C-alpha cells in the first residue's frame, strides 16, 4: 500500500481522537471568545498616549461564528466517516479486523494481506466519495490501476464508466 493510502487508512483508525480534538478546539475557542473584554476601554499606547480600544462586533462575532460553523461541520463529517467506517469494520471477519487494528491502530509491522488491504482502500475511497457528494463537493479523480487480469480490468473499466 502506498504511503498516502497508508496515511489515509491510519487517519480513519484515528477518527475518534480527531473528533475529540476538534471538540476540544471548539470548547477552547468558545472559552477564549467569551473571556475577552467586550467593552470599550482606554489603553496606554507608547509614551503616555491614550487610545480608545473597542470590541468590534461586526468583525469579531462574524469570525467567531464562521470558525465555530467550520469546526462543527468538520466534526459532523468526521462522525459520518466514523459511522460508515465502523459499519465496514463490523462486516469483516474477526481475523481481518484484528489484522487491520494491529497494522493501522497499533502501528505494528506485519506481512501485508493484499486482499484485506485492497478491500480497505476501496471502502475508504467509497466513504470519501459518499461524503464529498453529501456535502456537494466533486470527488477527486483517482488513478486507475490496470494490473492483473485484462478481461477483469476491462469489465471494471466498463463499470467505472457506467457502460455496464
């Protein structure tokens, strides 16, 4: 499995931690925003120069709400990915699931099982495509791997193109 595929698989096995980190970031942003002074005040600037400083609602509130919305949307996307990924993991045999957890969750060096790796990669690609369609993004084009049986590859290309 190539490095980027391996990294993506590791990210999927760490989605729960990523969701918790995003939720923590959300709590910190809220705490920081609401702990700042929102009153107009006078501050000393330089050598005895007094400057009036005020909370700029039109700027600060809009930025804050946009940041919150982006983080919340990211959490929502990650939760959907996690749900679909967990459904996939439940469909695997215990041996396949154990192999994937050891390899991607614990980071153990193990002999590659191409059938399990290929199925995992295909499932992650499907989840990524589904999420991108749900949120109105166009999926990224992927390279087509034309190795192995020529007839099977031709049939797969027909399916990809929607001809069959």
